[in-house]
């Protein structure tokens, strides 16, 4: 089997590469990435890409079609990856997350790729008051990032055919330890805050709901998507990837972190206006289709792994929100240094 992973040098990539290498030891695994965050390593002494057969660099908007020759599976992770980045780079977010995803999938069909796995997001549900969201429920994207994922799913659906299986995994909010840690995710931020300052500040009233999934369980879900039988599950499939028990209110997350970092104070803004990004998600379809690949990492395990990893990374201090572990800050630094332009393309030296 030959596998191409786009966005291989992001947050999920290193964990996925290690997971696939352990379970598919004879596979040829390739990576493709822009390299924006390649240097943002977290307490490790080995580049995760040494587990790949080859790492390619480039802009996903100009993915070279010749790299797909002989490829069986494409796992498409490359994206402008969160709401703050999407807000600042709205048009670029659409170009990369939506249009480039569609272009890549079309190239995959032409090249005879058998399986295309797309990392979508439960943020497409936006705000939901009437119970956990199922795949068949209406979408309510509230941000440029969420809109781009909805747009990509619709375009990918138009490619549904009998030659390439397409799996859109609507992931819960990512969390957990990675060789390229992101600290702009709610649980990861709370752990870094507790360790660096002894305090967690919740900007909302703490009641919004978030479904969580550890990055290791994201890799587990992707592995299932690679191996799934399209004759049984459908050539085109959209499925919420997570676990029902992992729907949490934000204050629960902060309180869990505080229990594992003694002395941590949790401050909740009880006067905050309602946070419209609040939704619970129904993961029963994923449990039905992939009973052996449902998330296994508990919230406590995610927290403890983050504590250990952050403690091994001296660069993460009180000013972590200005560090390279915050994706938007890293892009802004690249732009300030004239390394990339406002269109997020590298500028030749």
C-alpha cells in the first residue's frame, strides 16, 4: 500500500505517521507539507518525518499531480486549521480548505487513487440547542473555517463515484500530545495555562459544549477510514468521528485540568455573553461502522500526557500564547519576517 499524507508536518501528522507505520510496517508512506510549522517541535530529539519514505514540500494549492502516481490512499489533513486563522485569512482559508481540497480530490480520481480521507470538523454544526447533532442534521457554520469545511464536503460529494471511496471524518475538537503541539486548542491551552501560571481563565461562562477527541484517536479513526469497505459503508461517507461520552462543557475541562495540576485556580467569566459555538455531537454512526476504532484515550489520559509533554518543552512558558505553538502567531511571525506573504505563499529568498 502507498499512502500520501498532506499536512504531514502539522499537529495530527506526526501522530498519524507513527500510528500507520506501526500498523502498516510494509507500507510506503509519503508526506506533503508547506513547512510553516516544521520547526515547532515539542520536547523530541527525532524528526517525526524520519518514519516516512519521503517528505515533500510545497503549497497544497499547487499539489503536483505526478506525486499521485501509484498512490492508493490520500489522507488530506492540510488546512488553515482554526477559527482565528480563518478570521484573519478568510479568502485564503477558502482557497486552501475548500478549493484546493476539491482540486486534490479531482487529481486523485484521475490518478486512480482508491481512497480519499478528508479531515472535516464538527465545527460545521456551529450552534445547536436541540440535542446532539447527527450527520443528517442541518449544518450551521459560524466561522470562515467551518464554512470552508462545509464547502469542501459539498464539492467532494459531487465526485462520488465507483472508482474512489471518499470519507469525510467530522472530527470532534482535537486535543492531546503531539510532536508538533498546538496550544490554540481548548484543552491544550488549559493545561499550558495551569502549568505556566497556576490559573485557567475561561472567557465564557463555562457552559458551552465541546466534543473532544485525542489526536491519537484521530489517527485511529483515519486508519479505519483507510481500511473501510466502501461496498458496505458507501462510496461517499460523512461521519462524525468521536465518542458520545466525550461531549464536555468547557468548565468541566478546566476543572479536570485543575485536579491534575494542584494549586490551579479556575476563573470563570459569569458575566460573559453566551458563546454561540456550543454543540453536542452524536457519534452513534461511527460507533456502528467502526466499533473497533472508537476513541479509547480518556480525558484524564489526554491531560496527563499533555502535562508530561509540556514539562519536557522548556520553550513553553508564561508567554506560550505568543509562541510558535500558536498557529496564528507563527504565521504572523513568518509574515513580519517577509518569509511568506499575506496569501500564505512562501517568498523566495
